[in-house]
């Protein structure tokens, strides 16, 4: 019994080993370069003045709920805000080494969106316009997309009991389809937002950095982050200072789970064979054990029988001899008796 | 029997408390389904997953691992002498998964769309798709595995024997499915390297979840054994009593090996990612508490307890190991998630949220008691005593 238990553990050890190896071998060479003509927006934070016009335009375009404070109230900039159900975009203020900066936050419309890759009903899709679209008609409301989004963008209607939806910036896809600019871009009075083909935007951004190396960090945020995003950023200060994480790496999200998903067919393919083999071995061992037991029982029975036979023989022999003895003595006795009576008769 | 004695038998302290929890649970259920998730939980946009996922789902699935661990040990690895432990383990596994699914109904925004991932718009690139598929299938496997007990109870011998023939196939299928979804639950978090603390995030997280689920399963079998011996002794037959005597020691020894293996692969992960420097931060201390107090310590207690046949040590070890699993799953999904977020913005479950989770546990215990009081779980049905499995 102890052997099988040790095997049991060893087997699990071997299995985890196999998983480890395949986990390491996950980096595949494939890279999705995005749709050729897909669009994006370049946000130059050096030009942003924090007027919140984009917020207001977005609110109007998407018919969102009334904000707590009017868009003209700039005191909200004192606090760091994130996107909400009623604000697909927010502008935050930062005190940096390069002075006060403002940065707009909204869905970055990733080239390989985490939200899309984790959705188990494919509610999110990367559209050829560049927009990452959401289909509320299939969404189950598991909120894994919110867990996965590295930029903390999607929000959820927790207070709707029957038809809650995930909310996020749409890149104003309906407007793009109609040949118009996204509402926030159109509203921006300072050209801090430019809409266009992502490739061209990258060129513009690079040119600005080359022309004013003293004004910009040599980094176009969104060019590589998480496999690249449609929304691109320029900043005078380190991006970390305006609350944009620089530790995200350039690996896209599908790459992160690729290894784990690749293990699935291996488990499905190998486990049953292995376990059936295990079962067969166990069964065989049990059969052998059973056979041995039967054999032992047989031998034991036979030995017992033999011993019993022997004993019986012995007993019979003994009994026989006893009987013989008894007969002998009886005969003797009878003879003696006869002799005695003869003697008495003679005496008479 | 007079009315007053019936009343006395029903009015045990346990029943009173359980009854109160059920009533509160039903009220909360009503609020949840009429006013929305937000009305009972503290979930927010930074914390889309709270304890209904972190505890009810993550811990529920891990702690229900006793089913596949026991049935594979007995049927596939030849530990026949523990046969009596299979049915109770299958029953708890089944109830565990049943209530995981019920808890999901509370947590999903649109629970009525639960079949959508399979029937309407499958998204197979999602780890959650894999989890969902395997959990759904495994739930049915457990149902079939437990069915013989129901059919014996109902006296449907023919049908029972038919299903019984499937035992080995079902066991193998169950192990495959369990391997997949136990590990995938960990792999769910592979997607969030920027949000989960590096001491818990690892490329090996799927393996961690799988290996620790074995320890969880073994510990739960030991712990449940202790509880049912204490509270349902009268339902056990001699075979059960005899066979389960050895279980704490054998399973305890196995659990100690698994826990030590788990401990070592966690260290390997730490080395691979070169995360030593985090150990001297508050999160690092917390990590050490989990690893030393709830992995290494129960591992050691199990080892000593099984060698010296000290039942008390084994019991303590099983409780620690179970708490350790709960702690680990909560750390990954809630406590060490969003670790860069300021403390003030961190999620703390609301009382109502906790209430629903307690309600779920209570329902599991009540259902278990209901079934074990009626069906042949802790004893063998006299008609089937000599059957092979
Ligand atoms: S920023 Fe977040 S929500 Fe937007 S596309 Fe990327 S992953 Fe999806
Ligand atoms: S909440 Fe909806 S959109 Fe987000 S992952 Fe779940 S099903 Fe997909
Ligand atoms: S693109 Fe449209 S939806 Fe997105 S932030 Fe701008 S206005 Fe709002």
C-alpha cells in the first residue's frame, strides 16, 4: 500500500514538472501587427491645459449621467479620478519635475486588448477602425475584463439588477463610421488630441520628439505598451509621474496566457492514457495479489488437508492398535476366564 | 411522540443559528436580485471581484477537491481499503460545486446568461471559458458519481448497477477535468501581472493552484471525517468505522508530502523571478505568514502526526492547511490584488457580502446533513455490500 501512495505523489510531481516546462516554452514568435489602416488618437500632454472640454463633449455625445460638479468646475482636478459609468474619460492634474501637467485618461483601444482576450463570450472585439467595441447583448457580467484591463478602464453598472453593462470609451465609433472626429478630439481647443491613422500618428509623435528633445521624454507611450495601443501619448515628464505605468512591458495579453492554454490539449491527451494505465497496473497488482492469495489459500488448504490426512491416518492407526489391543486384551481376558472356569470345574 | 419533544429535537442551538442564517440569507438574496449587486456588496470599478469570487468560487472549488483526490486514490491507485471514504468525499465535492454555481448566480451581472459562453458566443481564448467548461462538466461527473447512492436509496437496483459500471471512466474523466480547472483558476490571474503582487504572481501559478488543491482535498477529507465522526456517528456502519480509522494517518502523510512539494515549488518560483527583496516589505511578511504558518507548519504537523499516530496533531494540521488554502486564494484574488492601490481605496467586503457567503456554507452543511441522514453515504446499503466498487 505504501508503494502506491509514494507513486501517487511522485506522479503528481512529474505532472507539475511537465506543466513547468511547457510554461517556459510559451514565448511564441507570432505577433499581431494590427489592422493596416486602423486609427488612433495622439494625446500630447505638453499641450493639454486641463480645461475638461473633452470630458464635457464625451458626456454629451454618449448621453452619460450628470456629473457631481459641472465641467467648468476645475476644483475636481485636485483629486485623482478614474473612469466611471458616467465618465468614459477623465483629465487628471499632476505636479511633476517638469511643472504642472494634465493627462486625459480613457480606453486606450489596445491592439491586442486584454479585455477581448479574456472575455468568455467575445463581447469585446478589436474593430478595423481601431475601436475596441463592446456588445452588451452577449455580456454575462463576469467582469473578468475589468480584472484584466491593465489600464483600469472598464466600469460596471453594479446598481442595475437586471441588465447591467460594462461601460467604457467607444472611440466614438459611430462618429468615425459617419466620417466625423471623436467628440473629445473635436472639442479640444488646444489640439492636444489628434485623430488619425495610427502609423501616421506615430510619425508625427516621433517628429515632435526629434524637433523638441528638450520638451519631450524620448518615449511614445502606447507604441509598445502591452503589445501596443491605438491611443498614443507624449509627455514632458516621465510617464510614471503622470500616473501611467512604465512597468507593463511590451508583451501582449494573449502571450501571457498562451502557455497555460497550450497545456490543455496535453492534459486532455495524456492524462486519460496515463490514468488508465495506472488503473490497469493497480488492477493487475490487485489481481496478482488476489492470485497469490488464492494460491496461498490453496496451499494452505492442501497442507491442512495433508496434515489432517496424516493425523487421521495416525488416529486411525492408533485407534486400530487400540482396538487391536482391546481385542487382544478381551481375548486374553476371555481365555483367562475360560481357563479359570476350567480350573474351578476341575476343582469341583 | 408529543409535540414538545419534536420541538425540543428541532430547537438545538445549531438549528436555531442555522435557521437565523438562512432567513437573513433569503432576505439578502431578495435584495440582491431586486436592487442589484451594488446594493449588497462593496464591489467597485477597481475591485470587480470580491469574496464571492475569492472565497465562494476560488476556495469552494479548491476545498471540493476531496472528491477527485479520494476517488482517484481508491479506484485508480489501488487504495481499496479507503473505499468507505469515497462517498462522503464525492458528496461534499458535489455539494461544493453545486454551491459554487449557485454563488455564481449572485455574482454574475446577468446570471440568466450563464449558458452563453457555451451556447451563444464561445470565447475559447479566455481562461474563464476553460474554467467554466470544466466546472460545468465536472459538476455532472460528480452528479453521476453520487447517483448510485440516490438510486440505492430509491431502490432502483438495475439503474444503479448500470451507472455503477461507469465508475472508472468517470473517475478518470473527473481527474482530467479537475486538473484543468483547478490549475486554470490560478491561470485566470496570468493576465494581470501589473495588478497582482509579484510574490503571488508567477508564471507557475497554475501549477501552484493544482498542487495546493490536492493538499486541500486531502485536508478536507480528514477534517470532514473528524466532523462526521463527531456528529453523525450513529449513521456509520462497522465497515465505515473500521476503514476510516486509518484515513487521518495515511491521508495526513500524503498531505504532508504534497505540502512540502508545494512549499518547494513556491520557493523555486521565488528564485526564478528573483523576488527576494519583496520579502522585507509588509507584503513580504504577509507572504511569510502564509508560507510558514499555513504551509510549512501544517506540513510538519501532518508528518509528525502520521508517524506518531497522533490524531490531535492531524486535526490541527488539517485545519491549518484548510485555512492556508483560503488565505492563499483570498491573497491572490482580493488581498494582494491591486497592490499598488492606496490602502484607503482597497476593497473590504460588506457585512451583507459576508452574509451571503456564510449563507452558502450553511446551506452546504444543511444539505449534507439532510442527505447523509437518508442515503447510504456513511454506511453501505445492505443490498450492495459485496459490489466491487
Ligand atoms: S484599455 Fe483596457 S478596456 Fe481599453 S482596449 Fe485596452 S484592455 Fe480593453
Ligand atoms: S463582463 Fe461581459 S464583457 Fe466583461 S469579460 Fe465578462 S462577459 Fe465579457
Ligand atoms: S473617443 Fe468618444 S467615447 Fe472616447 S473619450 Fe472621446 S468622446 Fe468619449
